[in-house]
C-alpha cells in the first residue's frame, strides 16, 4: 500500500510540474503596447486559419470589393479598384475573380503560403506558440521520469494513468485548441480587442456574429460545392471557439 501512495504522489507531482513547464512556455515577455494586431491576427488567435479566412472575406465584403451571394457564392463587388491590404486578401480576390465559394476557399487555402506566413508572423511576434517536439519533450520530462519510476514501483493502474497523461502532454501542436496555443501576449490581444464593426465581430465570435441576417445566412451556408474535390463532409466549421 505504501508503494501505491508513493507512486500516486510521483504521478501527481509530475503532472503538476508538466503543467507548470507548459505554462512557462506560454509566458512570453513582449512589449504589449507595441503589438498593434490586425483584425486578421485577432481572428487567427481566436480560432485559427479558417476564422482568419472568414474575417478576410467579411472585410473585403464591407469594402465592397466582393459580394456574398446565396449559398456562399462569392463574386467581385462594385468597387473593382480596391487594393488588398494583406497577402491573404490578394489571394482571395484572385480566387473570387476566377469563381469560388466560401466553402471552397476555406478548404483550398488551408495549406496556402499566405496562411503559413500569417501563423509564422504571430509566432515571431510572440503571440502564438510554435512548439517543436523538443519543447514538448522538455515540458513532459517530469512525466517521463514518473513513467520510468512507475516501471519500478509498478502499480498497473497508475502506470496506465501515467502513460495516458504523458501521451496527452506530447500531442502535436496542430491538434491543440487555440486557447492552449496562445501565449500570454496572445491572450492579452484577445482580451483587449473591442469593436462593433463586422470584421471584428466575426474575428471574435465567428460568422454567427455577422450583422445582417441575409449575408449572415449566406456566410453560414453549409451547402457543399459539388465541383470541389474536397467537398465531401465539408461544412462551415466556424461557430464559436
């Protein structure tokens, strides 16, 4: 029985130590006053690349560069001379000119360089974690030690629990929710972002927050683009966080 409590104490301490180490990774010392995040930054930090695409679409729509039709079909708007503010806007305008829908954009842009550049920029500015396997292993080192001790102490149940927690601690960053990916500076950006304009509302709360029932319905449309090879099972995927 003594070995059980000793083993349990090791597992609990190792879990707490791992959580502390992960929290330290998220603690980034950056000058908050000079962050100047864009609405696209806020969208990515809040819910990832799809939210950023949605926000860019809304921004272009508000500037009348594109028009949102029924079932999420996009077309060029009344202002053809609008210059894109970001690389993503430039890409979206090009795709809209060629003919596309919101669903197709949100699928085909997933691995586009514009998305990768946006994520890299957030990481370089200390707003988003960019965890490598080495970072994950260092943070999970107490659990690795606990697993090794567990083999010696050998309580089957606690050993299984230790390995389950260890596997969870080593989950790759791409599978983590964005609440965990944000650094302390990134959380500050989300917390302090305010605005009543359509782009900010969508960036923070998703397409459900888009003002205007007609356009909102089109934006939230889950009609599948039958011409898209990625169409099977693809929905809007926005909603909240």
